[in-house]
């Protein structure tokens, strides 16, 4: 190991922090050499996942694999290297009338990371995961060979890599489909729900909408348990835009982005401050239902408007806990989850509920199963592990699972669902933790 490559590495949650070897290169021959010379190699994109994924003994950063290869504007097919960010894809594609079929809540993840995590968005019930639109990708396998993977060629590696968390090799480049849009704007309806029963009813009524997501006040109890705001949306057609936007339908005005300049002191984020935030967020919408037109960045990426917002949680960092509970048990499972959180005092002001559609059986390593998924941010503290264990037990009792892209604390029985991956060469800290059953 070369000492000059050893550095402190962490992901977006700033937990855990490790000192490991990390290398980046755009030379295929040098990447092959790195794989041949090291065991326990893992690829890393932009480090925007929340858990301990992509952390390992020998990390290969794909940041220098950042070039576009081709863009078929007629058919909406783009090919790029794996380190290209979704934000960069949007910069190229939106002005040409194309958008990502599936996008997570941040645009600052790499294309390779999107495949390895098989990311989902607000539209899984309608359009599935990112993998549905991947045509092919190039992979360096455990033998340091470059192979092409698609549904027809090396199909076993293709499906094992989808959602495989980097354990099959290093993705070099990918080709995927984009969707047609007429504008860079979203028609949004925001509806306030007084409790869990009402928001579940709204989800049922909104399945015809392409995009659905609900923010939940996880500090509420009793009759207000699950108080929330459901937001549903569709891409706006050109004819639906006001006259002042008609001439620049696919171009957004640049907005200034503030930056969090330092880590907040630990006492700033506490149960009282989160309760105040949740009260203000819920009551800022004075009407039961609000219809408006917003740009796609506001709808899909509300947190991306603030640079380094993760510093709000302080130097101790935070975790994001995301689970899915099958649909038939969804309401009761979420009720018990929210009751446990409210009782613990470990509140989350970023609590997001979504509905997943049917699982694609070919993408067997993909996280979503038909049901309800809840994602919550928790500041790391002494009592957090106890809460995570409680939540794990509830999720397990209802036949659910944990999202590996977010996990850094959950027990192995919930997370060890990866199949047909070759982990003899490509190993992450997360994978070792899950296999050993440790936390």
C-alpha cells in the first residue's frame, strides 16, 4: 500500500469515517492493474450515499471517469462513463427535451452509483427503478477483464450488478434511456393529511399520478400520528405553462446556492428544534390542497439547493434509515415504526414516505418490493443504536427489508439479501459488517 493514497474517507452522513487507500484514474490499464494487485477492492462514485457502502480496504474512485461518450437525441439514449453525475446528465439532456426516467432525491450521484444501488424515485409505482432503463454497461470483473453486460450479453453479471452494491466489479461506462419532456416544470398538488389513515388513503387515490411522495411529522402521536403532506406531480406540457415561460420552456434560471460553512454544534439539532421545524413545515401550507407549478429542481431535489447541508448534523454525523414493508402490512408496520420513533425522542425532520410498485424479479438484488418505504435521518448519538434495533425488529416482524445504500447500523438478517455476487475480490466495509453480523 502506498502511504500517499491513504486518507480519511466517509460518505454523506459523515458516519463512519475510515482511513483507507483510495485511487482514481481514467486509464483502463491502470484500473485493471489496481484490481489485479489488491484484494478487497470497492468502487466509489461521488460519496453521496448515507451508509458505509463504497468504504473498503482499497477504494477506486470513479471521479475521473467523467466523460460523455454519445447522445442519440432522436431516440433519447445517452452513453457516458460511470463517474458522470446525474446533474451533468440533466445539464446535457433537459435543454434537448429529455429527463431521467428515474432519479433519487439528489442529482449529485454518479451513474455507476445509480446502477450499483439501483436507485428509485418518487415514481417507482409507475416506472420502476433506474435499471429498467439501463441498456448496457462495461464492467471490470474479478479477473481484471473488461466485459460488456446487457440483458443479452453476460446477463448473469448484468443482473447481479444491478443493485449489487459494487460487489461484482467496477462499472466503467453505461448506456441508458431518457424520457421525453416538453418543459422543465412540474405540475404539483400538495395535500395535507391529518394522520396515517388519511395519507394512506391519499396514496391509494394517487396511483395514477407519475410522482408521489409524502413528508411525515414523525413526532406526532395519538390521533395525529402520521400527520403529513402528500405531494404528487406530473411533467408540465408546454401548453400548460404561463406566457412568461413559453419562450424558455426547457431552461431554468440559475439560483444562488447558500453553503453551510461549518459543522453545527451538537446541541442545535435536538427534539425541540425538530418539533419546531415540523410544526412550521406542516403549517406553512395554510390550505388543505395547494396546486402550483414548480421547476424540476425544486420538486425532485429540494435539499440540493443548499451546499454541504449534511454539516447541520454536526461532526458526529447522521444516518439515514430506510426500510420497506410489504403493502399488505404497510399501514400497521408504519404505525409501529412512527410510535417507536416518537417515544424515543430521536426525531427526524427529513421523513419521507413513498409507495413502491411491483418488484422486478430479474433485478433480484434491487431493494424495492411492493409496499411502503419510509426514509428518516437521525443524528448519531448514544441512544440511536437502541432505536435502530427496535426499528429493525419491527421491520423484520412485518417481512420488510433495509436499503443497503443507506444502511450503516442495521442487523445482518435484514440486509443480507444480495445474491450471486462475487465478493472474493470486491469487498466493502458494509459487506464485511453484514456477513459477520456485526454493527
